[in-house]
C-alpha cells in the first residue's frame, strides 16, 4: 500500500479479501492511514471483505498473499521433520516442511484460479505466497488460460550484493541494484545468476576477487551463535551464494537460508555444520510468536504501532517491484525483471509447463519470458530434481495420494532418513494438516 | 552508409572488403559522397581492401553482405530448376535454387567465421546475405563462440501492412510500423506473426475484417500480368500472407514472393496458378541484368547516378535497423526487434542450435532471444520441415556429399518431380557451381 | 478362417459381427465349409451377429477388419481428389483420400475401443483395417489401457523380394521369407528396412548388385500400360522400393503402390510419370465393381464360388501371421515380427504415443516393441511429417473441425494444389462422407 | 572357463591378457586343468600374454574383466569417504568410491576400445568389470562403432527370489529363474523390475503377500551383527528390494548391498541404520585380504586349491550367461536377457547414448534392446540422477578436470557432507589414485 500511495499514476479501489474479516478490517485502517499520509501522491478507496467473489468482480489486478494454514501448522512444518532428523532453515518452500505446506496451499490456489476465471478472467494475478513455484503452478494447472505470475525479491538481494562488490573492487559509488544486469535461471529460491554485468562490464571477476581474499570461507560459527542469541534470524553472510559459485561457476541467487534447503550439503550435519557457514535456522517458536501478535490485544497494538511507525515519519518504498510491474502491464513504461512463469522455452532443458524463474519482459498486457543461458550440467541436475519433486507434489495434491506425497518427499534433497522414518514423518505432517486435507485418506 | 551518416552518435572507420577491389573502391567513392553530404550528422573514414585480415583487424562490428558467386550462378539457380519443372519466385533462400546457393555460401561463411575469431573475436557480426538462415548457421557451426546474428526487413513489411489496417479499420492516422507489436516465430522468410497489438489492442480482428471483404481473395491474374509487363517484379498483393492466416490462424510474416517458396501450394501449378494470387516470379534475365550494370561503364554510370540521386537531394533513412542495433549493443538505448539467432529455447519445439527468427532483446553487448508463442501444429510442421532441409544442407556442405545434397533437396517443399529428374537437376546445379564447390566429387 | 482351420492348437467359437447381418451369415456359411473341409485340423463354432456386445462378451481375441463406409465412399476418396488434380494409387491410407477415410473410420474405432473395454477388457485386439495407423491409434486414444496392435503383410513382400535376391545372387534355393531378418522402422505402408540379413549375412550388397544391373531403372511405361489393360491393378515392379534405397540407403518396405503415396515425387506428374516406374493406380471403378459383387445375386454366387474354389481343392495358408501371433500370446511359441503399436521408444526420435511399425516380441500375454535402428535424417523427416499429418487428422476427428482437417491435408505430401482448391476438395470429400460425419458442421 | 568347458558347441583359443603376466600364467594352469577335466565337453587352447595386440588379433569375442588399479586403491575408495562420513557397502559402482574407481577405469577402457577397433573391429566385446555402466559407456564414447555390451548377474538374483515366492505362495516346485519373465529398466546395480510373470501369471501380488506378512520389515540388526561377525559380507535379506517396492510399486532388481548405495536413505545414518535393514558393508580390510592372497605364496596355494577344489569334483555351471550369449550371437539359439547397452530408445525418457540396463534380444551377430515399461516418475528421477552423475564423471575423465569430478560427486546421492569436506575427500581420493591419473592436475 505504501508503494501504491507513492505512485502518482494509479488510483481506484483496493479490496482486501481475508477469511479473517477482522484482520482485513485492521488492514483497511492501516491503508487509510497510508493513503491519507502527507507523502501520499494518490489515493485509493480501501475496503474489506471475506467473500471472494465480491473481491474479484471487476478486478484488474489481484495480489495473492496468504498464509496457507495457521502458524501452528507452519511450526509443525519445522518441528516434525526436525524430530525425525531433518533440519530446515525456513521450511516454506522445499524439504518435508515445504511439501507439507504445498499440500495445504495447492487446493486453495486451485480455488483461486477457478474463481478468478469465473469473475475476472482478464485480470492479472500476481502471487507473493510461498511456496512460490507451486502456488503459481497450481493456478496454471487449474486454469491454463490464467494470466498469472509470481514475484519474489530474493534476486534483488543478489543484485545488491554485486553492487557492493562493484563499489568495493572498482572503487566507485555503489550503483543501484537495478543497474546490475543479471541473467537468472532456476526455480524460485533456487535461482542462479549465470552472467552479471554493470554498464556492459562483466562482474564475475569481482566475485573471484572477493572469494579469493584470505580467510573468506573461514568458519563462521561464532558469528552464527551471536546472531542466534540476538534473534536476528534473517541475517546471513552470503557464504552459500559464494560457495555455490566456487563449486559450479554460477552464483546462487537467493538468500543463503533458502539455498541451503535445496541441497543436502549444509543442513544434514545439523546446526553445527550449518553455523560454520554463517546461516541460522529460524526456530518454530519465532513463527508461533508471530501468531501470538495477532491474537493478544497488547501485541496487536504493538504490531499496529510498528506499522504506523513507518507512517508517522516519511512513507518509504518497500523495494518490491509490484507497482512497476503493474505500470508496465498498463503500458506505462517497459520493465525487464525476473519473475516466475510456466516454462515456454526460457529454460530450454526443463520440461515445458513447469514454473521457473527467469527474466521476463513486462509490456502492455503482456509478460513474456526471455531465454536464459544454459545452466552448467551439475547445476541443471540439481534444479531438475527440484522441479521433479514439485511436479510430484502437485500430482499428489491433485490425486490426494499419500504414497505419491511420500515418493515426492523421498526425492527431496534434504531427505536422507530411512524410508520408514520418512513415511512416519509424512504421516505426522499430513495428520497435523488434517483440517486442510479434505478428501485425503490419512 | 546513409543510415550511418544520419546518426550523430557514431564515428570511426568503415573498411569495405570485397574480392572485387574496384567494386569496393567505387563504393568508397559513394561513401565519401554520403558522409560529405550536407545532411550528414557524422563522418566516417571509408577505406577499401581485398584482404580480409586487413578489414577485420580491430573491427567492432562486421557487416556481411555478399553475393555468393557471380550473378550467372544466381540465374542458373532459377533456370535449371525451371527446366526441370520447378518454378521459383526468388530462388535465394529455399527450393533447389536456395540449396544450390547455400552450398556456395556456406564454405565462404565458414571462412568468415574462422577469420573473425582469429582477428576480432569480440566483434559483433551482422549478416545480411541470403540464404540468411544458413549463412548465420554456418558462422555458428564453424565457430560456436562467435557473436553473430542475421537481419532482415521482411517482418517490417508485415508491421506496415498491419499499420495500414489500423488506419483503415480504426480510422486513425497510420501508426509507425514500430508501434505495431508482433510476436514472431519461424525461420527467415518463413516467419509467422502469432499475435499483433497496437497500444495493447489486439489486431487479428482487423485481419478478419479485411479478408472478410467481398472479393478479397478474387483472382489477381490481370494485376499480375500487368505487373510482369511493367517489370515491377518486387510488387505483390499480400494475398499469400492473408491466405496463410485464413488457413492456419497465424499470419505469414515475409513478402509473398518468399512465402510461396516454402510450401508446395502456389508454385507447383506454374506461373498461371501463381498469378492468380498476385505474385510474379523474378525472371533470371533480371538478375543477369544487374550483373551487366556492374560490367558496362554506361550502366555503372547509371547505377551510380541512381545512388547519387538519393544523395543529391536529402539523405533518407533506409528503414533498416542496423544502426539502432549497433547503438543498443553499444549501450545507447534498448531495442527489441526480430532477428535470426541459434535456437536456445525461443522456439521451444524446434531443436536447439538451429537458426530461427524471433524477437530478441538488444542490450549492451548482448542480443538475447525472447520466447515466442507456440506455433499451431500444422504450421510447426511446415517450419520444422524447412529447418530439417536446412540442417541437411549444412551437413551436405560440411561433408561435400552429393547424395546428402540430393536427399535435402528431395525433402524441399517445392520438389515434387521424380527422384531421377531431381538428381539430374541437382547434378546440373552443382556442376554449374563447380568453381565454388572445391572438394566435391561431381 | 483357413489359417485357423489349419492350426491344430486352437478351438472355440468364432463370432462374426457385421452391421450387415446377411453378409455375416454368408461368411458363416463359408466358415462352416472351411472347418468341415477334410484338410481342417480343428473345428470352430461359427456364429453371426449384428450386435456388438454379443460379439464381444467373453472374447479372448478380437479381429477388426471393416470397410469404413460403403464402397461408393471409397470411390469418392479417389475421384474427388483426382478431379482436383491429385492422383492416388490406393487412397486408403494417406493423401486426401486416406484422410477422408480416416475421418470416417476413427469414430467407429473410438466406439470399438469403448465397447471392448466395457465387455472384454482383457481381450487382445488385432486390427487389419486401413488406415492401419489411425485405426490402431484411435483405439489407444479412446482407451489407453486397451491391448491392441495392428497387422499388415506389406513387409512380408519385402522379405520375399530379398529372398529372391538371395536365390539369384547367392545361387542357393530361395529361402523362406521368415529367414530374412529385417530391421523395420516407420509407419504402416511407409516402413523402411534399415538392415537385412540371412543367416547372419548382410544383404544390402545384393541390393546394390541388383540395382547396378544395366537398365535396371529404365522406363517401365510399356509394362504399366499392359498391366493396366489387363486390369492387374495390384502388380508392380518394386522399382520404388529400390529407388528409395538408391536415394536414401534404406529400403522402402511396403508395396510400391503404397510407397508412392507418401512422397510427392512419383504421383504429382500424373499417370504418365507414374507408369514410368512400373506402378499403376487402381481406378475407382474397380472399387465400385467389388461393391456390385455384394449386391447382385449373380456376383455373389461368383464371389462365393471364388472363395469355395479354394476350399474345393486343398486348404492353403494365407501367408498372414495372425494365428502365429495368437499362439505366441497364448504362450505357445515365441514370435518376433513387425507390428503396429504406440511408440514407447522403439523409434526413439518420434513422439511417444504415435503408432509406428517396427519389430516386436510376441510372448505370453505380451507384445513388446523392439528398438529399431535410427532412420537416416532425410527419411526420418519424411516419416515424421506423415506422423504429424496423422496426429492432426486424429485431432480433427476428435474435435470434428473442418479447419483442422484441411490443415492436416495441406501438410500431406501429395497435396500441392492451391489452398482454395484444397479447401474445395476437402469440402466435397467430407460432404460425400456426410452420413458418417455426425457432429461435424459442414 | 568352466562354462566354456561344459559347452560342446565351441572350441578355439583362449588368450588370457593380463598386465601381470605371472597371474595370467597361473590362470592358464587353472584353464588347462578345467579343459582336461573328465566333465569337460570341449577343449580350448589356453595361452597368456601381457601384450594387448597379441591378445586381440583375430579375436571373435573379448571378455573384459579387470581390477582398475591395485586393491589398495579399492580399499581407499572405501576408507577415504568413510573418514569424511560417507559409508559405502561396496564402493565399486557409485558414491565417491565408485566415482574414484570410474576415473581410474575409464582411460583404460578408452585404450581397450581403440585397440579393439584397430585389431579386431568385428569382435564382440563383453564387459564384466565394475563400474559396469561407465566401463561400457567409455567403450562407446571412445569408439561409437564398437560392438560391446555389459553383463551382470544381479537381476538373476531377483528372478531367483521371485522363483522362491512362486514356490512358497503358489505351492509348486521352485521354477528355474529363467522361467520368471521380468521387464527390467534402469542402470546397472540400480535396475528395477516393473513387471514379472511366470507362465503368463503376474507375480506382484505374491510380493504384496510376502511383504504383508506380520513383522516382515522388522529390525534386522541382530541378523546383521551376526553376519558381520561371521564375515559373510555378501549375504543380505532382500529387504531393500522389497522396501523399494513398498514405496514405489516397482521392485529393486539388484542386490541390497548395491541398491542402498544409489539412494541417501539407508546409508547416511551409518552402520546402525544400515544393519536395521539386514545389510552389512564390506570392510576395506576384506578387499585388502584378497590382495594378499595374490602376493603370499601360501595364500596363492590356498587360492589355487580353492579353484582346483571345484575341478577336483564335478565341473559346475557358474550361473553366468556369457556362453549362452556367445552361442546366440553365433546364431545357435535365440536368447532374450538383460544387458547393459547404450540407450537407443529402450528407456524412452532417458537421453540417447547413456548406457542403461534393460532386456535385449541376442540373435546372430546382433544384440538389440527391447523397449521397457516406463518407470514411475519418482523412480525415473532417481535413475536419471544416477545417469547424470555418470555422464558428468565421464566428462571429468575426458577433460581430466578436478572441478567436474567434484561437481559430479556433489550430485551423488550419498554425498550429504559440506562442499569443502567433499572437496577434501575427492582430493584425497584422486591423490591416492595418482599413479593412474595421468594428465590430471592434482
């Protein structure tokens, strides 16, 4: 809403749909404050509803951003695998936790797709929910004609990191991250930069320089323990990004906390191994704490104060690109950026139809992928495996089939426990999801 | 050179390489006139050489535009097939004539590629020679790391045609053809527009309107005979473009004279059938006449007068995009346009590596294809067949193998004569090319 | 029935289903004579029905052999294209006539498939009807779990021809055609022998010897005209088989009358060109004459006399392999032979699922394709194109869509007439099929 | 040699090539005893050489069975990974040990291929060396025209196991394992039975019955510890075979000791986890002990005594199929069995050219793969990943590139240690192979 308020080219109605109507209404209040802020350059009417059809009718753009199930389920996605020996740093995208979350989210997204095609088939749908890939994939599986894409800011972080390298090694002012042109290829949270330039200058030699510094890959356990103690769960040192570059010649292009979940190398030794790389795992208690915020009046007040906090001072851009994308789709300025879309050749080696993350052109009523550089063979295999697990998970969700869900899980890079243990884990996870697993025999 | 003279952002040296040094020198003279014209906004030093290495050393951009063999050979490419019952309208791209020409051009392009990688591996290579696809393909077959692409203005004509439909049916001023956004897919001279918009408005309903007009597809024999009598060989009525749209739902996106050569439907009935569609075939005598221009002093004078003609009055843009492409590659303004490049997924269904024509992004030191809409199955098969014939022709050129050349020819859409007749025809064609078929056993 | 009668390992009931019950009853009579013949080594109960369910219930094997539509329609399949300039020799497999026939046959085969899966899902289905490929394909398109395959004796002829070469050039007794081992690849009536051996000895050098004989490819017009005058429409000289070998290095493995219909080289010059190769086209009048046989009592008598003729003397094997295949499926002896089946890798370069002809293993309750040698590129393209036309034809039949049917036709190798002419032709063909085109808008 | 001696259809010379000539000579002695044994039904001249050309000249069949490097290296292949936390049961096919062994074997096999094509290009080459897949693959990578295949008895064990199920559950005499027809698909030691029949009866319901017995998957730690104590390293309980069936619906078709190395589920918990499944890991000391046998005179005597042992009593068939395969190739009886060959479509979903294990037809001078059933998606992904690691290993061997070798290793299913640890491990492994890593920079 802040980004919207700061853009003088758009106006209209913003309808907030939530199954928790009071929550939507709280956000209406926030919205009103934002749009009446002195910095605001436009205004939007903000309404709330818990009726999906009401929200969709007449919509031009639809932003999907949900929590698939209560936060207790998110906590389970972390705790149950951990009990069976599988540590996850985030647990919302891949790994047993990501699969569990996907099986909750996919049917909701099937419904979204059908309702959208019923009420506003020409609207553009922008997904922000994780698991990004499978949510976007589910929209297309349900309604192949839908105009949807998924957005994620993880690549921006890699661009910023490269901008810092430019500043440091070329001794210039730090460029804006948008000036760093990257060729991106992979799936969300497991994307890879295969080429990076700034003003036509290739940047991988700067990466070489950076990681060639003495002690660059030294043990970061101390840093990690401090970070954990300070509960700064989202900090990391980009060592995984760089380590992947060191091994494969292409740069991991998501946050380290995500990257480690797509390969078996950093997490299967447990927290100790992980901390050596300067990455910490978000504890489930933190996820649950967020939950409490919403439920105690005191915390609500605090949460809203935080939000208001921003608005009391100046309004600030969030750094997300949603508004720029909308503008480009409305024909107001071209935009080329990374996005999640069904594969139509942008990653030539992967199956058509699976959702991948690459650059795309945003133009008037059109979002079209740009072909990406081929990935090195070893990286391609890592990515293909993830795609295959996602497609199996989709299949399991469509057929509501436990054996398929287990088979998908056994193919997941983090799952190196015995099959009977894995079966037990999946049974517990799905049991814990029970309220959202309509039609499954569990 | 005119386009270059009209662009104020570039300067430098233009070295004209020709195996016929006097011809190059004549063009130096033309160049000097152009750059000293009062309209010129920049100047270039113009030199001539018949030594390739001299031309290449230090080059930033290389424009390839040659006649593969003397014009007598071009005439043979038309006359010999005609003798065996195969009529061709152009004969420089496909059909037996196109194959014959390809077999002459490919080894020359192999040499170009090797010399370029030896003398200026970082230079960008822009091909304008026909057969466009196989010339560009040969560069990559010889030197996979070359930075080359092929340019052709045929799609521009389709954009102009759509602009005229906008003017006529929407009753507005005719937009510039660049405002007509088209999704392009296929191979050079056999490209297809699968989607066209103007300011976000889809345009295929205008095409429907146009071809729905009474008598739209009426017999054009009279027009054709008049055109032939007036020697206006390059005129046509776009009926083929539209007829392909009528049958397949996507628009043929090259001139009719090219399109008819890629399918067996319009040419195998001879001139009479062809004329019904408002297309005329260029006679070989016309090609030979061009030849004479170069060789008689009088015609030379006339030819140069023609060229000068332009420069005596104002300098005019040619409508080609070469300069814009150079500027974009130099980082001076983004450009998205259609271009011929090896397939890296832009046409997902075709084999990787074959050269295709789609849209691409021109950016600083980068030309990257944009994924295109899938072609309808029947059109895909038409295109795939052409690609296959081209790959077989390349193979024949690499192995200098008559049987492969014949096998390629037998797969060509225009070849519906008995195999013994086709063998005789190919033998005559290659015999006529003898001086340029080094290493072949003929 | 003769083959069945000559096999002492099988007995049971043979139920003849026909929409023309009297015809079925006439065949019951023939059957009874066959099984009571002194040479018969077994007996079968022979019954007739015009109720499909009755025929199917309890069936172990189902032989499908129908005429898709009355013979007048078969005649139209020849006459209408001819009127528009397209000569066909057979007209039951490919070309406009084959497409027309396919569009009649496919819906019948959809019904067969559904009824079989309803009444006897474990039965094996053996198709003998042309168009072989599309009939078999339709069974699988309708019911993917069906156990069906298609049989054709054309390859046997090629084996016999090779056996004669062995006799002639190796100066031994002519071996049985089953001793000639061939690797077969393609689609029915457009199959290719890529390798042939006899007792381990490769045979292509004999083919080289044969075609190297002086005058081997001389003009056969005289022979053809004599053959035509004598109404020996099914004779041919195998020159096409050999000519394809000469051009592509692999042997055309169906009768010449079929082979010429899959390429544009022999038929588009009309009868004159065709006759030069020793091939004659069956006139539609001959097809209609067959029709009359069934309808005049006198001809019926004659036809039955013909059939009886055989039975008056000794019973003879037909040379078909149906009984051997049944025996192998019943576990009585292994059999490896060529057969039409959905592609599951036997022709690695073609799409999975399309029906192709290769060798297969017949074993107890199993028919499994054997991988075939890759086809040379130019032949692969010829075959792929045919497969594509067949898949488009299936699509047209499923969607009952005239435009798709026309688009398929335009891709057919024989169709080199203008698109408007082709559209007229297809409209006439489908109009003539009207009674069998339920659901089509024509 | 025993099998050869027991076959009355073959005779000739058996030339034993060994780089250790005394070893070859010892085997000549063994051979002479075997062929002079009263049970012998034929005789062969047995000679020894350490000159490869001498061995190859005039050969009809070549059996390749080597130890790629001294047994100390085999021991390293187990010990070094173990030191870094990776337990392997066999270590000769996959995992870091298998990759290390492959990098030693591949260049030897390149040499074999070149020498064979030089001295006896028409000979059939039968490989028995592990890593089976990569040794066979290397032959074809070096010499695409070679006539080679790889043989392994692991599938026979699965057939025997199924034969025991037939005996037990159908209460009949145990059938010969050859009567159990299996469809096999995968890569050597990671093959899968997708269908099994006995006399036409499907057998998977017997597997269901078997694993449905109470306590079937109970903990086998006790059994394993006893087995280990008794040094019966090659025993196992087939629980992995069955567990894979339980999870994926298709049967693991190699010994459990191999199967566990291709997935991360059973070994990454160390010996304890492994023992629960009734599998024990061969200790490196056992491999070294074999080594000593060859080197101490006493053990040599013992070893020869063991060999002689067999010959003192009756000669027994080994259960290998080599002789039957030779006979079939010589035209003496057809054979269909499983074998390792380059993929030409037998596993349609895998890349062409990679070496896979499926059924094949052995016929006169021909070994041709039979198409296999598609694998379930989750199993396909497991297999594809193994294939990809093998192809990367081949690439690393060809380019002698440490980074590629490491990248292959990181993709291996057993490698779940940090990348720096894995790099250290690979460096130590290759260092230990140093004498056999000519041309590598280590």
